[in-house]
């Protein structure tokens, strides 16, 4: 298995544990890991799944209707921005 598949599998396990145990930080970590690994489609899918399972945010964060999906999109955009910056410096690390 290649590195991307292992990272996606680990992210999937974290999302599964975060969804079926009441530990939303594990799910968020899985979504962020998938987005950082370049699996943005998987991160957005898992973010939408977690948003459906946990429901809308309450309290101060109620203005974010889909917080896991927003985190996935922001992490994917951050990865794209950093990737362009690294490539312009001659490094292909991301």
C-alpha cells in the first residue's frame, strides 16, 4: 500500500471512532488528516457525514452549520496554499 492509502485508512478509522464514540475531536482529527494528506474529497465526505451525525453546532459556534465540512475545506485550501509556496521554493514536500 502506498502512503496516501495508509493515511486515508488512518483518517477513516479516526472518523469512525469519532462518530461512534462520543469523541468529536477524533473525528475532527481524522478529517484534518485526510485533508492534509491531499484526500480532500474524502475529507469533505467525512466532514459532511460527521455533520449529519452530530447535528448543528450549539452555543457560541451555532453560526457554523457544518463545522466539520468547513474545517475540511479550510485544511484542503491551506494545504494547496502551502504546496504552492513550497514548490516555488524548490521543495516538493507537500
